[in-house]
C-alpha cells in the first residue's frame, strides 16, 4: 500500500453569502446525502399529512361545484393528481438512491398544495364569477394551512431554499387577493401580521439550515482531523511511508489472509549499507536526504497493493502479496539496482548508496507472522555477512534445518 509523501491540506467549505447552502455544489450534494435519512422521514410524514388533508376536504371542496360540471371536473382532476403525487412522493422517499428526485417532488407538492390543499373549504357563492376563480379561490383557513406547511418544509427540508421561499411567498399573495375579494376591512394590517410571521419564519429557517450545514462542517473537520491523526500514527515522518507499527499490522493481516486463501506472500527486508558513514561524513541532513530520495525511488517501483515501510534508522521492509518466489527475487534485485544507481544531490556533493536485501516467502507450515519475519531478518544478516549490496534468500526448509 503506497502512502503519499505529504498529507493534503484541509479544503475550505465556505457557505453561500445569502442562501443557506455551500458554495461548492459537490459539498452541498454530500450534505444532502448525509441528511437524507432525516429528510426522507419528514417527507414521508408530510406526504401522508397532505394525503389525509386532501381526503378530508375532498367532499367539502367539491360539493359547492356540483352545479358547475366544468369546474367540478377540473377540480376533481387536480385533487386526484395531487393525491397521486403524494403517494408517489411517499414511495420515492423510501428509496435511498432517489433522494434528489424527492426534493423535486417536494417542490411540486408545494405547487399542488397551492392549487389543491388550500382550495376553499366552503363555498362562497358571491365570488364564483368564473371558472378560474371557481377553481383556485381559497379560504382563509386553506391558505393559512398552506403557509404553515411551507414554513415547516423551509425549516426541515434542506435544498431548493430559494425556490421554496418564492412558492411560500405566492401563498401570501393569494391570501392578500382572497382578503381583498372577501371585502376585509383591514387587509393590509392582516398582511402585516402574516408578513411579519413569514419573515420571522424565513429568518429562522435560513438560520436553522445554516446551523445544519455548520454542524456538517464540524463533522467533516473532525473526520479530517481523525484521518490526519491516523495518517501520522501510521506514517514515518521523514520519508512519508509506513512506519513499523502499521507495517506489523499489515504483516499480521496479510499473513492470515494468505494462509486462509493459500496465496503467495513475500517479505523483503533491506538495510542501507554503511549509512553511519554518510551521517559522519556529510552530516545528518545529508542522511535524511538520502533516506527520502531512496524511499521515493522505491515507491516508484512498487505496486499499489504492496506495503513499504521504514522499520527504524536505515532499515526498511517490503511486503509483497500474491508474489511467488521467482518474481520476488527479480523484484528485490531490481530494487537493489535502483538504489545502487541512485545519486543523491546534497549541497555540492553527489552521494552514492547501496543496500543489502533479505528475502523469504510464506510457507504453509509457518506458525505465525513472526516466523516469516525472523527468516527474512536472517536472510538480511547473511547478505551483510557475505559482502553487502546483494540479495539473499532464506526459505522455510533452510531455517528449519538449523
């Protein structure tokens, strides 16, 4: 498993200056997905409530139109369509994959509510001056119920905020027209009251949805912080590759997996030769530069499924899943040559370095992951003993013979 040489910086997640939404559309979509469960639950409740209201007001709204067949037909079609919309919305809200379509259906339910749920609950003969008014003329109770529903959605359903504001504002326009046609004595005073309530609701809903997104920001920040801490805990600070602790965990995990599935697994340990002389001659900053350059050169050679770690000092390890002995030997020799050909520029000096390698493989008779590690360490010792800058292999039978 390859690790980046440096951790990425935290991305900013600014909110829109006016609307309660993230400027970044991708983050906004992530927020909607994260909030989908709560939103779907509220939408299911809303759709059922709308369906119940439609059923309860069906007779009262259609009975006054019995003597006007055309108006009755149009009104019946609208109510039936709205009932179907409620059922469809309820069905879609139960599907995780359709949450964004649910938002569009929610917006459609507002429009349907304006024309149907808020339809007059009692006939007012003096206002039935044409088909248009017979269909959309609403009562005070109907419009107030519509405004309450739209306010609830503004508070509890994120997304389409501006669209929802416009639609709920239309409800107030209809309310004002209804009051004028009803001959209300003080329509403007009533509208001041309703308008104030509307503005307060709008401010509360905007603030509430901003708080929801700020909470989401905190959750993402916490996840980022945990990710950075986990990365620091498992990464060598100098080279950016795995540290000893995370490598031991990976070795244990891969050992169990490969033993269970009877797959090949190779372990390679290597030390940089005479590394102390580099530190003594050129200084520790030069030694650090050599370690970083060598680690980067090896990273460019390994696969994404391989594990590369610094065990400490100048000692490194490679764990190669699904790699048979011939390929592990070839790979180790290629890495050795890569390090041998490496030239590290430090100040005005070109520093050369070599490495000794110990290689071993998983055997079906291995008792635990320690046995394979001990075998690889022994192979590394043999490589140093026989002159360094070479690859030595110790197999299970050889270690067991001593």
